[in-house]
C-alpha cells in the first residue's frame, strides 16, 4: 500500500508537533583525528607524495635494479619506488653523488 499523501500544511503541522515532543540530542563526543588509511609510510611519519612519469625503458631498469637489490638483501622485497628512495637518500648523504650519476662518460 503506497504511503498516504498529505498536504504541505498537514506536513508542517505534523513536523511542528514532533519538534515540540523531541528531547535534547545526546551530547556528541568531539571527533578524533581520522585514522590514516592505507599502508604505513616507508620513510617515516612525514612523507610527501611524489608522482613522476618514467619511460618504459626507465621503469624496466628500475625493476632490474630493484631485483638486484632484493637479491643482495637476501630476498627482501624491493620496489622501483624503493630504488628511487635509495638514490635520493644517497644523494642527500653524499653531495657529489648526483654529479657522479649525471656526468658524461662518453
């Protein structure tokens, strides 16, 4: 059976009587900080997302490097992103490293 249709004035009257009969709402606890979703960061608490595009060849080489590092570390899973993080960490530790990477060796 479809619900009974009522006029706007009847609806208003019904809402007004219901609003008088309502009790005060229960106090709401303050909202806590939302839980961080996803997996934990590999770089610590404060991480900034970085999106970059690489060619298929570059990605293949990063994967190869990740596999080599993984084998050297006893089978620990290493991703291409981990390889990029390692390169950044090395560059931060050794200021001459970036120049060494990009120097012309021809």
